[in-house]
């Protein structure tokens, strides 16, 4: 009996916390929203450069590893 009451109260508490978090995230102030979007734009731009550099270095390492001299 006690475990079912505890489970029910835990579910209710979890649903209250989840709804509060969703309500807080839905109402982002304008100043914070602009800051967030600026940060997102900055990281999204340089994320592409980072991924390209990583792919290039991986391809170069593979090329050096697989290279065989042909003296024939």
C-alpha cells in the first residue's frame, strides 16, 4: 500500500516539475533570446569549420598511412 502511494506521489511530483520546466522555457525574455540566438549563430558557424578540419586531418592521416612508394 505504501509503495503505490509513493509511486503515485512521485509521478505527480514529476509531472509538476516537468510542466514548470516547460512553462519556464516557453517564455524566454527578449534580451535572453537575442543572446541565445547570437551564441547559437556563433557556435553553428564555427562548428562547420571544426568538422571540416577534423575530416581533413583524418583523411590526411589515412593517406599518409596507406601510401606506398613505387620505385619500379
